[in-house]
C-alpha cells in the first residue's frame, strides 16, 4: 500500500517501508551515476575544447605559414626579370607578372581571360628565339618555354609559359657580326684604295682634261662626260667603303639644325640635270634647338636617308623629313610614300653591299648606320609604315646642347 500525503513514515506498513527505502537507494545510485556521467562529460568537453584550441592554433599557424609562403612566392613572381604567364585549364591567361607585361607591352588586366597574344607561343614554345612584331609596333626577339601544371592525379589544371627577351643579346650579336664584316671590309678597302685610287684619279683627271679640250656637244665629249662621271662615282663608292671600315673621329661643333636639314635635303637630289624634281614633293619640319655633333657626318647620314627615300619612288612621290628633340635624344625622321621594306629584307637593310636595286651599291644605309653609331646613337627602320604609307627611317643620337645654351622642349 502506498502511503498517502502527510502520513507519517512510522505509520507506513513494514513492507512498504522496505520498498520505499529500496527506491531511495536506487534513486541515490542513479543520481550518483548522473553526477559521475556529467563530470565525465565535462572533462571530455574540456579535453575536446583544449584539443580544438590546439587544432585551431595549429591551423592558424598553418594558414599563417601558407600566407607567408604565398607572399614570398608572389614577391618572387613580381621580382623575376623573366616573364611568367599562367593559364588556367581552359587556356585562358590567369596571371602575368610585371616582366611579362613589360615584354608584351600590355597591362595584366588587358591580358586576363585571353587565350593568346602575339608574343606568346603557348604549348608550341620550345625555347628557340623568334622575332615577334608586337601590337604596340615594337619588334622583339623572344624565347619561350612552356610547362603543364598537373594535380595529384596527373590531370592538367593549367600551364605556365616563361618569356625571355633576347632583343639586346640579338642586337649585340648582330653588332659583333657587323664589326667583323667591317674589319674585313677595312682590309679590302685599304687594298682597293692603294691599288685602284691612283689609276682611278688618272682616269678621272684625263676625262676632265678632255672635257676642257673638246668643244660643243659631240659624241667624244659625251663619252668623256660619262668617263668623268663614272670615275667620280667609283671614287665616291671607294670613299664610302673607307668611311665604313675606318671612320674618322668626330669633329664636334655647334650645329644649326635648320641649316643642317636644308643642306641634307638639297644634297640628296640626283646630280643628273635631266631628272624632273617636280615629280617629288619633299617637305621638312624642324623643332630641334641647336646641338653639338659632327655636322659633316650627320649631314651625310641624313642626306643618304633622303636619297634612299627618293630612290624608293623612282617615278616621283612624297618625302617628309623631321628633325626634333625628344627627351635626351636628337631624332631625325625620314618618311616616304614608297612601297616600304619587305619583311625578308628588314634584318639586312643596314648591311654593307645589301641592296635591292640593280644600280645600287648597298653602302648608303650601311654608312647611315655606321655614322649613327659613331655619334653614340643608332639608325632604325620603324616597324610600322610611315604616315605617308611607305618606310620610316630614323636616326637617334644623344642630344648635347652647345656650351652656354639650354635646350628648348
């Protein structure tokens, strides 16, 4: 019988009291088990919390270490002098370091997402140098190497292309090659000057004497004129060869740019009086201030460029000559409306004796190249056509203002 509320325990029957005591002991045991379980759970929770804290701390260390490695790799990528272009698995450009941007002449944001560029070879890159005409008009010599990026399973997840600009090396190699050729030319020219010049002068002098003695315009006089003209032309070729092989030291002096420009243009016209100069439109502009240079040699170089522009348009055309001061350089630019220069001839255009004209000697542009180098500058054929539609040749030399004068910009 279950005791009622308020009933004293001593009034409870003995059997019920025993059952109640057993229930109380069971309750005490269950309570003790609950307390022990709670304490065990608390200890386990504390251990788990400690383990979680250690794990989080280790993970934070790993993340910090990974960030540091990423920053170091990014710093290395940004500092590499070699271009690095990264593509994703679809072949789209995902990264391009500053060196690659400088080589390609394009900012990274304009490259991202593209699959190709004139300066990139992609999977075809084998490390061989190649000439590339870039979209900004520059012609560069680039060497590329390509590698696939793979995951742990060996699947392709992208690619990397390494770009190396070999332009300066190629130019130095070409310069050494030119110097070797000029050395050989010097030996040959010295021999020719010794063996040929004296009899050549005798031929020319005799022809001039005949011209004085032969009256009128008969056949004999015309033949003497041809002999004299041929002797002068041969002597000019010989002089050009000697100038290429053994250039004289510069005779530096203040130069009036307008006077230089006008003299060069005037001297470039063909000597033949039968040539109709009205077939050509030759204009010039000058914005350069006075400068220091070898007036005679620079006039000769500029005259050769103008004469070359006229020769490129044998039936008449347009030529524009410009002389200006750009930064630290004096720039002479000659534009023509001729047919331009074939890509096959561009590399050899300044080589001695290289010419596309049957009557040409191939020494005019070579001499321009030599005289520009003698001034510490360079001669160039622009990669893009001139505004007139033909070729654009340039001479760039360091600008030096006469003592006491300051350049105007």
